[in-house]
């Protein structure tokens, strides 16, 4: 064994992060929207910021996108500091902002062509790439349509296609499916999952725990500008919740009283306005105990723990208010 070579080999095997933030801070006057957060994103990773409205997700994304300057801390994107290398960074990113900002005066395909020209790409290359991306976004048959005529889900897919025109090294997605109906969300998740499979580095924000569970390899839970926890969806659930949750409803005025009586059942109990959540590795067994005490919930349901339970545990609040 060659001891001296080993450390060197290990260090070359760990790829340099494509994004690195230390004590990253953003203040608007004396209000702190991002309060000193640390994270790194590895190449090819699908990384998420999960948190409720006002957590500071969009503010963080705008700093990563080199369109908003940080107040304090360190930030590098692809090894570059956005304070000094904004244009260089922006040319290597694809950005899907929270609000679609498509050009409504242009038709679907022309939105891609015009955007490609901003990057100074050759026309032939832009045209080929636009057609590929329209196929990918399942909009090929809408290429000549006005943007106004598209559904919300189609507009979102067009914004994603547009963000990919420069073959970016990192794709930033700020709340990719907020406001879409369930079917449109599933179509979008499928497209994003394909990008992930191809090795595109994705950084996304969401307040939907199911979106984070579906798409993120790793995520940070953010609240009030701070990181509350970090890990893969499965490890967060393992670290901060039980395997299962028993949800019981006793009727609007009776949940608090029932909560008193079932104290000691399960590992932990959360009292919500409309139901009790009993955390346990075996929800059915806890339900049997409750029934044996002579309590009869109107409805009961055993489910697996989710990132929503993690957030509730960390903050005492729900992700979606
Ligand atoms: N331009 C701004 N000026 C002042 N306050 C802002 C500005 N942008 C965002 N904020 C505030 O910063 C906080 C975080 O906002 P934001 O980053 O948009 O959160 P999120 O995207 O997680 O919902 C909110 O309280 C918001 O009102
Ligand atoms: Mg936001």
C-alpha cells in the first residue's frame, strides 16, 4: 500500500462543488431575508430548498443567479464570485424564475430563438436546439402558437425549455410547479426527472414536500432565512420523524381533550386544529391502544412520515398555511 498517494487520490475523487455558500446573508434595509446560510451543491446533484412562503428561497436563488448582490458572507458559482463575474456566471446558468417572464408578443418557438440570440449563439445552432427543446418540453405541436394561448403548465415547460437553450451547467428552478393543477405538475416532474437522469445539476425551491421528495437528492429545510436541517429526503425523515404517523380526528371541539387522554401513546403527538398526529413506528398498534382506552375517533389513517412531518417537528408549523 502506498500511503503517501492515498490522500491525494481521495482529494481528486471528490468533485469541486458547483455552488458554495458560507454565511450567505441578504438584508433588505434592516430586515434579514437570508440569515447566514451554508450549503454546497455537487455537480450532477439535484439540490432543493424546501420552506414556506417568506423563508428566503427566492432571495437565495437570485443571489445564486447573480442578479441580486449578497449583503454578507461568501458565495461562489462554478468557482466564480458573482460580485465580480456576474455575466460569466449568468451565461452558464439556466434560470426558471418563480413568475414566468415569457415574451407574450412572440410565438412559442420565437421565444426560444430570441433568448438564444441573447447568448450570442449561432442562428443554425439555436434553431436546431429550439426544435429539440420543443420536443423535450412536449410543445412541438404548439411551436407557432401565441404564448397567451398556452395553459399554465405549458408556459412553465416553455420557460424551462428557454432556460436550457444555452446548454447550462446548472438549472435553477424557483417553485417550478406552484399554481399548477395536479396533472400539469406530474408532467413537469416527469420532464425534470429526465433532466436529472441525464445528469443536469438542478437547484430548485419548493414549498411542496412531495415535490422535494420526488426530485431532490438532497435538500435544506429553510425557515425565516435560516437552514433548519439538511440531508436526503429519506435521512431527514429518519432523523426527525418516526416511520409512520397515525392521524385521528375526534371532531372539531374534541381533539384537544382527546390529546390529553392519549398522552404517552406513540413517540410524540402533534395537535392540529382538525386532527391529532401520533408519531410511531407502528401506527396500527397505537390505534388499537386508543380504541382499548374507549376512545373512538371519527376517522383514522396510518401513513408513512413525510417531509411535512419533518418541517412540523422543526418549526411547529405547517409548510403550507
Ligand atoms: N425586494 C425586497 N424588498 C424587501 N423585502 C423583500 C424583498 N424581496 C423579498 N423580501 C422579503 O424577504 C423575505 C423572503 O422573501 P423571499 O425570498 O421571496 O421568500 P420565499 O421565496 O421563500 O417565499 C420575505 O419576508 C419578503 O417579504
Ligand atoms: Mg419565492
